[in-house]
C-alpha cells in the first residue's frame, strides 16, 4: 500500500513521559476510508497516540505522518482533521446555536447545512445552553462541531465511554452514518469491544505501550482460528501457525492461533474466532507478558 493510500503512518513511534513509556517503537499503517477501532485497557497508549496524531503532543522518537504530513503541520492541515476529546468538551454557557456560529468562524470549510441538519436529526434545540444538555446530547453536539468542518480524518477519543447504553447506541449510529456521508476516515478509541465490533472495519489493539495486532477486520478474522483438542495434542503445531493464546479446560485445551489458512489434515477441531475473542486474546497475552 502506497503512502498516499494511508491516513496515518508511524515508524518507530515512541513517546515517554519521564521514564514512563506511553508508546514504544510503534509501526502502524492506517488506510483511508476506514472506521478504525483503537482498543486497549486504560493506560495502553490510546490517548497518547491520538494526541500525537492531532499535534497536541510530539514524539520522543520515531516518525508520524497524518494525511501525508507531520501532524498539525499548518492551518490548512488542521482544517482536515476533526477531533472529539474524551470528555466531549462543549462550552456550558454557550447555546447549541452559539457552538455552530463559533464553528463557522473558526473553520473555513464549515458546512452550515450539514451542521443544521445534524442538530435537527438528533433533536437538539438550537437555543438550549450546552450546560443543560444530557451527556448524550453533549456528545452529539461535539460530534456535530467536529464533522461540520468536513474533515478528511475524524479522531474520537472514547467519546461514548460515559454514556448510557441508549445514548451510546444513538451516538455510534450517527457516527457511522456521518463518516459514510463525508467519505472520511475515522479513528474511534474505545475500551468497549462491542462498540468497536458494531462500528469498525479496521482494528488496532494497543497494550503495554505497543501495537499488539492491526489490520482490516475481515482479514484478521480470516487469519485467526480457534483449535480445540485433547490436552497435549497442540504441542506440535505445523509451521506457520502462531499461538496467540492457549487455555486448558478439563481434558481439552483451546488455542487461538494466527495462520494464513486453517490447519488442515489434523484431528483438531478448527473453529472461527469473533472480533471480541481475537482482541481479548492479544490483550490477555500482552498482560501475561507484562506480569512475567
């Protein structure tokens, strides 16, 4: 894949705060036109990666390019990136309409029709002050301000984490719809695997400050399998089969493996792996390595 096909490209990307590593030697290619799910536990480095991509922080080492340029290279580059921070910040004393007027003044590519249509679609009163909105309504307002500048890249740092299930469902449905309308790329950071499974077609798993696995969801699911066999039968796997996670259950053992093709001609039972199991397998392996 050429660099022009990538919305984000990192090589050896490292960020440390004092002696504490937040990201370590990360190589990552994110293709355009995807909804990318960035998952990992608290402290995995998700927010650090997104802050670096927005130009809010600078790397300790390595390189990072966003939309073909260093992050926040200039005002024109900033206009191509929309960002919704973790607490979906809005101005409590401003009305919904005030936010739209502010967005229009700050963003030369502002689309007033898109902004007004989204406000009506999600049922926001233009005269309502943001401080009186519910959490779900504030998240919808922050998303509207971000998308009405018509960005090529939309970055969202756990925007739905604090929402109740109904508000989160509405936010995610609106997100996927507006990304499709814009023809943009979105990076959605979340520790809720169900949200990623329903919304994203590309996955990045971060843990221990490192990228554990990344790729298009369809490709990752095709390359991962669950093997089930009596204990000891999985001790000698064929070449080209990488064990991600292995567990024992009674007289049987289960292994989530990565292989270009399902192992054939063996007595093992080969089963498909879902996205949640795949991500949890890498996270569990990373946690185990960290505890050794």
